[in-house]
C-alpha cells in the first residue's frame, strides 16, 4: 500500500467521501500535455498518470523529482501533483 502523507495544513482533518487521498511518489516520465507518470511509494510498483495543479513552479518537474500526488476516490489510476517533497 502506498504511504499516505497526511492532511495538508488548513484542510479538514477528517477524510470525507469526496476528498482526495494524498500519496508520496516519484516522477518517472514526462508525458505530452503537462502529464507525468508517477510511481507511488510503497511495497508494490504502482504508477499513475498525474497532471500538475497549483503553482507554476511545479511545471518544471523532471523525472526523479519526489512529489505528493492527490488521488481522486473515483479513479485511482489518475491523480494531481499538489506539491514537491
């Protein structure tokens, strides 16, 4: 199971049904249209396709960067890069 990072500062501490799960990972590949293949940390080799959210400094992600990905509860194969670690 991937390692959960925990709630972001200023967010609600209880996870609701519609909230995203934040997981640590590493960028493995830069894809077209500002998408990235991110390998999630944990015992298994699980990867998701993620797009960048938030600050413009995240647009400079490169393979090997450690990031935090928010996974939507309805589609675990796609996510959103919310910050670097």
